[in-house]
C-alpha cells in the first residue's frame, strides 16, 4: 500500500508540474502577444443563434452596452433622390461606444428603409464593425401590444351601462374580443374601453434600426450611416409664357420633392439625380398608409435657393446651393431655372399619314391640325442647360393675366437639343385627306391623294403635311415641295392665304419584288 501511495504521490506531483508548465506557457504567450489580449472572446454565429431565439432583447441588453444615438436632425444629413422612387440617405451622427459589443439604436430612420442596403462606417476607427443588424418596425399600438402580451397578465375595463367593470388575468386571445384567464375562470369580453399593460422591454415608439457594433476601444465616435429608401421622389415641371407676338417665351422650371417616409429630414443637403438607375426587385416591408401631403414653398426668407447641375457617371445631378428641410407628408417646390426671351416657333402640322390600303374616313376634317410650339435648348436661346424630364404648361400673356393654352411632356433634354411641344388642335384651320385615284398591278400600287386645307384665320399660315412613304415607296408627283423626314415619312409644306384655301396633290408609288 505504501508503495502504491508513493507512486500515486509521484504521479500527482508530475501532473501538477505539467499543469503549472502549461499555465506558465499560456501566461507568457498572452504577455508576449498583445493581439491575443485584444481578440474578442466570442463567436458571432453562436450569439446570432441566441439572439434569434424567442425573446432576444433581454439577452442583447445583458450582453451589450446599449447606446441611443443622437437624432439625425442634430447631425449632418445628405439626400440623393432618384426618379424611380429610390433615395440614398447619408447621415453622420455622434455616438459613444464601450469596448466590446454595443447595442446601438438608430431610431430616426425611414419606414421604407431597404435594410439590406445599410452601410455603417466608423470614420475614426475603421476596425469598428457591425456584428448583427435588426430592423424593428412594429411600433407600439393597441394591436401590437395585445399581440406581444398574449400569455401575460393585463387589466381590462369593460363598459357596463353607465359604469365600468375591471378584469385582471392572463391574455389568451384578442381576435374576437378579449379572452382572459382570471382567478374566477375564463371570460370573453366585448365593449372594452381601456386596456392596461405591464412593462415590456421590447416596445418601440418608432421604427428603429438596431445594430450590434463591436468596438476595439471605448470612446466618442463620429459614424456614418447610409441606406436606400423608398418614399422620397422628385419631378420637374415647367411653365412657359408666350409673348404677345408668339415669337418668344419666358421659361421657368421647378422641381417638386415629396416625402412619405415617415421621417423628417431637417437641414439636409439635397441632390437630385436625373436618369433611370437600374435596381433589382426587392422584398419590401409593409408600406404604411400615407397621409395627404401638404405643399410648401422652399424657403421662407433669406436668399432664393438655386440648383447647380453637373455630370455624375452617366447621369446628371442637380445640387441645391443651401440646406433645406424636407418634412414627412410634405411636398416642396424649389426653383430650378429661369430664362427670358427664349425664341419659339409655332407650327401647324397635319399628321394624317395613311398606308395605301386604308381610305380616309374623316368627315369635314375639323380639329385635325396640330399646333406645335418648338424651342431649342441652347445658349443662343438663353437656355443651354440640361432639362430633366417633366411637364411643360404653356400660357399666353395678356396684360397682367394669362391664358392657359395647353401642356405637353418632354423627355430628358441635353443642351443644344430641340423640343417640339404639342399644345392642342387649331380651331380655325381645317384639313381633309381623300384618295382620288388607285392603281394596282402585280408588283406595284399607285395611290393619288388630295389634302384640302382651309384657313379661317386673318393671317397667312403654312401647314406641314406628313405622309407615310417608307420601304420601296416613292413620291412620283406632287404640286408642293417636300422633304424626307426619315425612312418612312415625307413632309410637305403648304402655304395657305388668310381666309383662303389650298390643295395638296401627290402620288405615292409602292412596289415590291
């Protein structure tokens, strides 16, 4: 027995020596390698699994230092608004982080945020990173509170004539009235006037972006958060006012910015991007009901805001030269451009081009001559800037008043390009096309047409007549000159005297084979 005791005693001493050596080596390695001291001792995957359990908030709060960020309207906000219900929000906020994991709440974010687009950057310490991200958009309401408190104890007041009765018990159901398990049994309650809830740490008063952020060191930080969102949009609208002679116009443009994000963006730098940016379809969170927007002016007092335009990649941007407030449920109009004495040209166009196998079905031809107002977007015309797509409304000045003449839309218009505005139909010019002769052979069709134009105006006009003549078609005879607009259309110009008439006659030969 004594020998065995000695053997055991020797083995224990050797085991203790080995353990001590391992401990000493571990301590020395830790002292000699500071990186081992700084390495966070956790596995994100394991914590993520715990966080995704039934009640994650209690674990998060016990595990991380919770931080409430400064509201965005106290920091720097920049908005880039696109033309397809997409916007980029870029915010800089000041927060304080503890060493290790921090629970950071960004409560002032859009209700329509695309959470997959969130970009978090610590501008002072690039090693700071987001270990996990959640977006809580189920804010406190009676319905959401009832949903959260199923299985919990609540107090309910029920109207009973002129009085009320109080019940306390475990909430079993709330879909068809409120069902409680009380000390006296299960009761189903209708006509509920008041519901009192206990504390619930998971309640939110507004949509909140919750970030679990790991910081290598503690201290104050300036962080940048960017995300894409719907609910912000802009469009361009133009007003053109013709002079009395209808030879020039005053031309002004405004941009209309609307906000339905559920978020106020105050003192924001604003950039508008013209062009269609390709985006993939994405699953969106439930869209909240939108209240009616209220229209406001851009700035009350101070200097008038203005946009500067520039190229950005293959798009065009307009940047406001001063910061502005874009409030929720608000529509804001901001001046884009102003130009005077822009030369215009009025045209009358009869566009009744008909293939040879159709006959003209007009009766007297009334209201068939279009009125076009054309202008060129160049410096010589006092413009020469990129015009975003939008609607142009045309007025004619008459003293202090004005008459609305019509409207048309324009596409994105680079400088030095011409735009033709279709305003309406001339009431004093009538045109009618008839087929006067038709010859068919095995390889050709020959069609002769006549266009009668009557001018009831007190001045001479020129009416442009467009005719289809594509493919192997050609004009073989005509009593007025014409030009070929494109491969399929020719255009005649027919002068018509005041209170007079004119007849355009031409023949189109179309062959094949």
